[in-house]
C-alpha cells in the first residue's frame, strides 16, 4: 500500500501563485511516476503534470510555461509550482503515483480556487 498526502491548496487571486506538495509513504519502489491531476466541477479528471523518477516531465498544454513539477526522490515528495493562475485553474488537485508494478494510488485531493 502507498499513502499520498497533499498540501498547499487554497484561495488565490488571478495572476497569483501556489505551490502544491505531496508526500508518499508506504511500499514505494524507486522506479515510479508521480504527478498531479485535477478535476473541475462537471468535468473529467485530467492530467496536469507528471514526472518520472528519472526526471522526465510531461505537462498539459494549458499549463505549459506556468506550472513546474519537481520531485525529491530521497524524500518521496513531488511538488507543483503554479504561477500566473487563472480562474480556469480552479479545481481539486490530486496527487498520483504509478509504480513499476502498474499499481496506481491517489491522494485525497486539495482544493485550488482562483478568483477573478
């Protein structure tokens, strides 16, 4: 089992910044992919960004140039620095990890609200 605990969500004005963090614990193998997804009301959950244990990253087109994902393999943490936020970024953000065993785990989610 793997547990993911997110922190850092909140309310921010448009143009502002937030930093999300996620700490993973439990049966974590060194090779994995960690990432962030989000789900806005009435919409499907979508990938925001993900990063492999080797450092390769992928971003949704909508956040490229504004969001930066990073990780600390020694601490099993992943971070999402979000800049130039817009109301369209309002959603519940979920931390995710995919292990080399193909098992997937999700955090409980953290709310990000961007006011106009």
